[in-house]
C-alpha cells in the first residue's frame, strides 16, 4: 500500500476578507492602477511628441501659435484628468476615507503607499501646466488674468516642462506596478518586473486611447507607437511568467495559480482570462491588426484594435490584483 | 537586565488542548466584533497513518521586530511601541490595508468601524502589571507572556532542551512568538 503523508491545518480564524484568502482590494484598486497607467502613458507620449516636434521637427503638424497637434492637446488634458479619477477610486477604497489627510502628515520612504501619495501629488502641477501650455490659444481666449500670467511666464519653456514630464510619466507608470511588488508576503506580486509590465501596458493603452481620439491624419503615428509598445509588452509578459515559473516554490505556485488557474473571475477561469482575453485578445490580435494596417491592408473597423488593447490593459490589472490575493500567503 | 522591554510570547503546544478559551477571553477583553478574532487556534495534523502527530496551538500577531506592516504603513498608524510590541494608532489609520497585504501571517482585519485591528498583546493590561487576557485564562498554562530582554528563570527552564520554533522566520520578520513544539518527547 502506498503511504500518503498528510499535513492538514484546521484553524478557527474567522476574519472576513482574510480567510479563506485575502480579499482586501476589489475593483477600485485595479481600476486605479489602470487609469494611473494610462495617465502615466499619456504624459510620456504627449511629452515626447512635444519634444520631438520642437527639437527635431518630427511628428504631426502643429496647430499654430505654438500649439501642438490635436491628439497631443487632448492627451495632455486627459492625463491629469484620468489620474484624478483614479485617485478618487483609491480614496473610495479606504476603510476610513475621512482620514486621508494622514497620508500627508508624514513621508515614509519605506512605504510604497506613502511614497506614491507624494509622487501623485507632485505629478499634478507639471502635468496641468503642460495641459495649459498646449492649449494656450484656447485658454487665452477666456482671458482669465492668473491663467494668462502662468502661460506668459512658462510658454517659452514648454520643451523643458515636457522633458521633465516624460520622466514623471515613466515614474507613475512604474509606480503602479511596483506598488504591488513590495509585498513580499504575496508571491505573485513580489516581482519587480511588474513595474515594467504596468509601464509598457500603460503606454500601449495610452497610445490606443490617442489612436481612438486622434483625427485621421494624426492616427498613423499612434498606431506605430501602440504596435511597438504591444511588442515590448509581449516580451515583458513572457519574462514575468518565466520569472515566476522558474522561481521558488512560492513564486512558481503563484504563477501557476495565474496562468493555469481554475479560480473563477466573473464566470471564467484565470487561465482563460490570462491567455484568451489578456494575451490573445488584448495583445496578439491587436498587434496583428495594427501590423496589417501599417502594411496597407484595409481594416474595416480600425477602432477594434485600440479598444481591444484598452480592454486587455484593464483585464491585466484585475487579474494581477485578484490572483495575487487568492493565492496563499508566503509560506 | 535591560530596561528596555521586548514583550512576546512563549506558547507551549504540548499542553494546548485547543479549547479556544484564549480566543473568547480576547474577544471580550478587547471588544472584538462578532465574526472577527485577534487570536485563533490551529490544529495541525501530520505524518502517515497510523503514525500521526498532532499539534494544537494558539496564534496571533507575532509582534515582529522587523514588521512589514510597520514598514509599509504610509501614515505611521502601525508602529513599534517602546515595549517591543507592534501597535496601531486608530486615529491615524486610513484603512488603506497596505499592512494587511504586507503581513506574512495574515494577523490583521478591517474593523467594521473603519480601521485595521489586530492583537495588541493587551498593552493596556501589561501597563497595569497584568498578563494578557489570553494568558490569564488559559486553563492548561500553555500561554506565557515573556519579556525576551529579561527572561525569568521559569521561562528559561521551560524552553531549555526543547524543540522550539518560530513561524516563517525566512520572511525576515524576526517574529516575537515562540512555540514549544508538540514533537518534544514526554518529560523533555
Ligand atoms: S505578525 Fe503581521 S501584523 Fe503582527 S507585527 Fe508581524 S507583520 Fe505586523
Ligand atoms: S490600514 Fe491603517 S495601519 Fe494599515 S497600513 Fe494603512 S494606515 Fe497603516
């Protein structure tokens, strides 16, 4: 007879949202990470477009009076707006939202949440300044004295503002990933490449959004950015999965829980969500579509690819946040 | 002798019968809401039938010396107290739950009143020179409140020569709870 060793633990612990597995973060946090990623990506793309046009003359035609093309102008406004909405979700997730001020009574450099709440605050002034500068012609027509003053002082330094913003955008994008990486008690999250993955995913989602919003003559450049970002993202996802599978028992188990997991999320298993929706529908298919379009093939519904990219980005955040909690705590 | 206290617990699983008196004493002493607990009892069964071993033990926050919950708390609500325990300042806690994600022992919960809560090692009782509620109630004497900086002779004798372990030490948390394993031979 084959003997089977057992090791079984029966516990009287009751706490809701802790047993049978952690369930502290629901839809707010994935949504915040998604919007934060897009905001970072939009800031990166619009800033680079501004610098490229001003320094090297590359990119779609300016709209005159120092205002860049339409997509850059819209993107610059959307970036701080979406981050603001994302932070609202973050706020709603707090068990005691009225104490939110406590975040700003101290700087705790070892706490990713503390560092993040300060980075987020630092993001707004320059992102909003950029949004103002690229839309200065429209703003000036409102003739609001303080606004005019700010524009007068800063309009000659738009390239510098954009250069700094490109870096802040990268910082925000990475931050949305490493916020989770710090938690070594959650094996799926404690991978620093998550920062890179969320950054490229944010950039590709931002490019997809700009592709949707841009007028026809500006579209090709965003389609190109998106295709490149997706390509890098596929590589990064591969490394993320590989890093998990080749890791310790904790990390390996957590990655298997995600990529072969049968846990149900809104009626489908993690495995299906990961390979079918995120990798297949969110990365591979839109990459193919954008590749075909660039090669001159006529695509009947050109908006399908960017919408799929956006959905894929959203699904990625939900999957990582949920699967990281449903897998058991570090052993 | 050190003036600085470093409170933790020694838990003798050899005598624990799993009665849960510690759990209910804690619930009443600390007004833990219904359906929640700050400490709990675990029964671990291992080995191969018919040679099975079983260990009962009472568990709670480990009052880690290198506590991830403190490291990751953005507001200083979770902090080290001067007596070596880890405490939560309710009037700073935003309920962001970073500490819960960080704790490798899942020792915390969100209190329905909107702050994160966990075992305080009955700090309010220790300050009055009392033992914790769980220690004071345990009918088999399994639980011991210990100041690891000033271990008394009784505790030293209790620990001496026994298989003693701490949980998930490889998490780097320096946990402040020690278990005398049930695997110790009789009379050890
Ligand atoms: S057991 Fe968890 S809650 Fe308690 S001190 Fe350690 S990390 Fe913090
Ligand atoms: S929930 Fe409270 S104690 Fe925990 S990390 Fe957030 S502010 Fe600190």
